[in-house]
C-alpha cells in the first residue's frame, strides 16, 4: 500500500497570500520519496486540503512538486438553490482529486449524519474523485469501550452502495475524536490495533482483497514527534494531519518520516 500523507488546513490561514506562502514553503521540503499517486509503495503521496477560496492558486503553486490538492467538503447535490454550498463538479473542475467526507468537525458542528456522508462519498466517486472517509469515536464512546462498535457502524453506513471496484479509490482515516486538536494522542500500538479491526470490517463488507488493499490513515494530533512511531506500524498507511500541516517545517518532517 502506497503511503499517503494529508494536510487538512481547516479554516486557515486567514488570507490567500498566507496560503500561497505556506504552499510554497512546503514544495521546498519534499524529499525524493514523495510523489503523486502511483502504484509504487516506495514513494509517499502528499495531499493538502486548503479552504475552498484558495484551492485553485494553491494547486498552481504545488502541482509541479507533485503535491495533490483536495477539498475539505462538498454538498451531495449537483446544482440548485443551496446557498453557501459547493458541489463535486465545481471542485473537480478546478483540479481537486480528493475530498474529505465525514470529518468529525463536519459531523459535530455541521450535523453531517451518516446518510449525508454516504451520499457525499458516492457523489465524490461518481464525479471521478477520491474520498477520504473519516471515522472515529468520541471520548465518551472510548471510555465506554465501544470504540470498535462505533467505528464499524460508521464504516458500514458510510460505505452503503459503494462497490468493491470503487473501493480502490477510497481512503479511510481513523480519527479518534478525543485526540483531534487536543494534544491527546492515541498510542501507535492502539491505533494499529484499531486499523487492524477496521480491515476485518472491510473484509466482512467486501472481502479480504479489499481489506488488505485499502489505505487507512491515522489522524489526531499527529506531530513530528509521533509520526515515526505511527508509520512504523504495519496497518497504518499514512496520517491525516491538522494543526501541524499549517507549519511547513513540521508538515515537511511528517511527510519525510523516518522509514
């Protein structure tokens, strides 16, 4: 499985100029082992998710360096009276290749439920882009020891109607909600165990081939200090990075993790 490192900028930075500075700084930090998506497991795919207004210019800044751009969200309808929404075809037309679906902030702050997330996943795939489907349990669910049940339910609901053939374009991101932006980190061994469990869920939904081929990222306070341990785990195929992706040096170090 080819490693994939993704940077979710969330609602940052404040201006287009800052976004271009960050993107430009990042292009200078890529190692030889970074590349756009291909079938090689030796090189790392890098994707960044700027806010919608910055996507076009950031893409122009980074594409020569082999960095791919994604959109942080879309609405699942094609066109229409949906003020403030952005469709899959819009972001596709400006060169977006990946779309985040089901990020915990979209689930909690914007009330995206599994049905809406499932429609997004299918719309992204139908539009010829790749979803990064985010799942994960809250602190309360973690303390109740129902983490696996919650993740299995989200995965099952969010992939309804997604075919085995389409799964080659789906990336899963396991993000324990209690570890996002809190500084609390899920240990590498525990994250690896959860990723292994998610593969058994995928094997039940599809088959072993899909379970072994699907890339599963870890997300939740990933830092230059924790990345090497996480990436040394056999079931972890990359990281979905939040805060640290807004610092070019930190994200550069995460991308060029020690193999």
